[in-house]
């Protein structure tokens, strides 16, 4: 667990990295490819060898760079990997002041390729450090049914389960049937107009928080959201009393982000009361 630059949390912990969804805008994947891979002699001698993403790897110890003996980050790039040794890192770092910990921001812990025992072990760890809040996000919230792993099948108040959506189509396919499984939504990056109204009204009070962000980076085909899309999400959340956290993304300090420019005085970074107490840890 370490301090995070992600604006809506204080820390992140990545026992599982990698993801097979292959979203074209994936920032985590670009980080893994920029800083990861076997930077070892073996790697340099076998650069052509593709990394097999069909294998789910479990690392009991870190992969060390053969030259400097430092831990490799993302040794298998973005191929799904359970870095089990990070449980010990978590236990040491969990002594920090209470914070909001984003679990697995560098992958999808609930992807269909993740074996259930892995999720169970991750839950065991966070259940042992109750002073923090834990945020989970996935594009596959059907697996939140496996929360029966939790004692009594009950979700503790400090664990928040969210879904990431990027478009109205994804909102419909996930929220129409699965909103009951969720505590919060992350619309990032917003790629189309998204109308949450009807879904929120299926289940009033169920969604406690919405996060909204635009695409970062300069990829070819990058979607720049229309102001009207952002305003609509803002209006829908406000009318239902749902806190909305708008991301500044990678905008340097002192400069206005895309969302700030588009929304002016409506730009806001709100938390539900239960997360606000740990937001500045
Ligand atoms: S679901 Fe998330 S982690 Fe997976 S590829 Fe898409 S953006 Fe990346």
C-alpha cells in the first residue's frame, strides 16, 4: 500500500495487476508497458518473446532485476498477475493514519479470469485493517456476488464496491440489472452522453457517490467530452443529492482542468460523509 496520486483516494494497494479488457484508453496499461516488463538479462536476450496473457501468474516473491536486484514493477506487463508477496507490504503500511485505499487501481480484481481464492485472500487482508476505507472498482460487478466470502455475507461499512462505466451503452448493460450490487459509480473516461437518472431511480439511495473524469493522455482517437455531457451528470447527481467527485486528471497544479473549464462554479469534488472523514489522511 502506498500514497496515491489518484485524486479521490489517499492510498492504493495492488495485490493484483493487469487486465484483459483491453480498453483502448487504459492508462494503467500504458503505465505498465512504460515501466514494466522483465528488464533482466533474460528479457534483453529474448525481446521477441511475447508475454502469454492467458496464464494467470502468482508471484510469492518479487521478480528482481538481474542487474541491480531491485524489485521489478509489472514484470509481466499488463498480463494478470497476483503479487501475493504484497500482503506483507500491506500489513506494514496498514499502520498508517486512516485513509481511503483504492484496491487494484492497476487491474481488475473482479475480472472473470481471477480465481475466487485470490479475491478471498485480498478480502481477508483488508478485513484485518478496519481503520481504512477500501474502494473496489470493476467492469464486471456480477462478481460482487462472491461477497459471500465476507463474514456472514455482510459488506462492512468501510468497503465500497463500485462499477466503472464509460458510455450510455455500458451504463445500460451494467446498471439495468446490477445496480443493487453497487455503492458507487465511476464514469471515467466519459465517452458519450450518459444519463444516470433512470438507473438511479430504480434504486433510490443505493448509489452513494459518483466519480466523473475525462480521458487523459494524447492517444489517437482520444474522446474530449462535450460540456453538455458533463453538465448533465452534474445536474442528475445534484437533483438526487448524490455527492459528485470531478477529476482534474493530469492537469498541472495552478492550471484549470478540462472539467473545471467546462463546469465553472459547478465543478466540485465531493465525498459521501463516510469517506470524507478519511479523505485527507
Ligand atoms: S477495465 Fe480498466 S484496467 Fe482493464 S483495460 Fe479497461 S481501463 Fe484498463
